[in-house]
């Protein structure tokens, strides 16, 4: 049946995270009726706190920059790497590569940041409902025509729409229904993390730096992200089997990995743990297409890459922006076909492939420090990739020189679509465990 006021809405958005809020904001302010349904009530906990510089341009379009600049979020100017022996790289200062306002970004508390984005969508005209679960997507043939929602009283109600946007995160409503998910053949990782109060943090423009510290076993890495209120997010990422099979509790595994990594151990030794331990089994995946007739997927509902270079929020914002532009154009022309709604997909996939290549090179043991020492002319291009400048073939000049430094016999990195179909999904993929202790 139609929406409660008797009308068919222009766009229904499933999910109120960064992708859903972005697409809602950009469509609603063009005068279209957008209804967003978020199953939780904000603020709600979420991991993924570090923003990369290229988020600036989407935040600018969303009119979010003044709010971010007035916030208490820690400002981030660089990223720094530490190898398994404890040797620090020179910081990659974003400004040195691109002297522009966009080269200063933020370390955010996601509960607060996501709520800011959702409120911003409301301010621009989107109707956002919290605590309302989307029970199903309505199809007529191959075309999505709306959703069925489950309201607080348990009643089911249909909301019909010209376009359905799936921003449901890793739940992947449409992706799972249509069996579009492909697992990455390489990036089968997991993470365990907690939050520390009073742990070591640098000063000056290094205070907000993201640190990537290689584990002692060299098969994984720690993130070290300074947040506001004297809190630091510290997590370990490694192959799924290594972290979760034949190991003890999450706490025991985490403490063992910290003890083995002197650089992390020394940094957290002056602080105290502020929360319980969290774990996520982050199998990387992607959908085989971004859109169909009357529907489109954005953010984690489309795919999840890897936490290594903090690209998650950026890809959510960017996919939301690109999808919104395609939807507005389609509504204006009366064309909500798969071709129109998904016209941004090929270019977006190419950009994600570039970031994926960097991620896989790191896990495969490639030395970026050695690379930029040998090819200092390409350090700026590598930094461009790290800050999220992914959607241009200008950066592709780094790949051939990288391959020239491969050891003899090294196999090429398989493409993402060489992975297993959804029928072969690993057990409990993308499970998030929220154990004892208060949430940050």
C-alpha cells in the first residue's frame, strides 16, 4: 500500500549511517520527498573513526564543514607507519602533498559524527525515522517499488517509492536477497580493539596522526587513533584464522598481541583501558553491481574493503554522493532504470580497486618506504592514493614501478571478483561482538 499520507514517496532510504544520510541530504535538498528508515536510535556505537582528506569534498557539498570545524573532534594532518622492528617512517603530511584546506581532516567519534550527519539530512528536508526496521524490499518483477517497514507497535506497513536506496550497512538487504555478494579472495581479516584513556599521544600537528604499526608476526597491524576526551582507539587487524581460531578470549588475544608489539605496548602502558573488548570478523566483499531497476546500493550495503587506510567513511560518503546525483538526474528525466541509477558504478569500482591494490601490497609485504626512497618522484602519487584521490587514472603510474620491485616469482594479486560467491560465505562473516564494559 502507499505511504501513510496517500502518496508514493520519491525515494526511500534504508539506513541512517553516513551513506544513507549523504544520499538523503543531496536528494532532499533538490525538492524531492525522501524518507529514511533507521532501525536503531541514534546515537549508536560504530567503529571506523578516522577520516581521510578526500572526505572534505563530500562534507562540503553536505554543508557539514562548518559543523566539523566547530566540533571537538581531533584534527588529523598525517598518517605514520611503524614496522615490526619499531622503526617509524617519516609522517605522510597531507598538506605537504596538497597545500589546501582539504588536507586537514578529523578523527571522529562515530556515534556523534553519524548523528550529526543524520540531523543534517533532516535540516535539508529528509524525513528520517529512527527505531523503524525495514522488513523487506518490495519488487514488481525485477523492479523495486518500495519497502515494508515494521513499526514500533509491530505492525507491518508498505511504503512505495520511485527509488529504493539500500544503505543498510553490512546487513546488505538487497545484496543478500539477490545474491550479489562476492567475497574477496585475499582480504579475509578480523579485528579486536578497545579504547584507552590517557595513553600516549603526540603533540602539535602530530597529535591527531593515525598510526599504522606492524605486528611482531608481520601478518597484521595495529591502528592507533587519538580521539577527543583523551581517548585513543587501539585495535589489531590480522588474518581471520590467526586471530580467532585456537586462541583464547578476545581479551587474551588482544593482550598477547599488544605484549608482542613494543611500540604499542609502550604507548598504552601509561593509560588505562576505558571499555571492554570489541571484535569484528571483517570478511571483505563487494556486490557484482551497484543498481537495478528502481534500486541502488551504497556504502557497506554495496561493499566493505578493509580498515587499513581508513577508507570506509569516505567510500560511504562518495558512493552516497554519486548515487544521489544519478537518482536526481533519473527522477528529473523519468528514468529510474538500472543503467541510469548505476551509471556511476564502473568508475567507482575502479577507484576502489586502486585502494584495494595498496591494501593488498601492504599485506603482501611490499615496502612502501623502500619504494619511495627508490622512486621519490612518485611519493606524491602514493600520498594521493592514501588521502583518497582514487577516481583518476593519473595515479595509475605507480603500479608498473611497484611491480618492477617484486621479488622473482611473486604471483600477481588476484582481482576482487575472483572470490567465492555468496553460497560459499565463511561462517559468521561480518559479526560484530560488543562485550562487557561501557561503550565509548
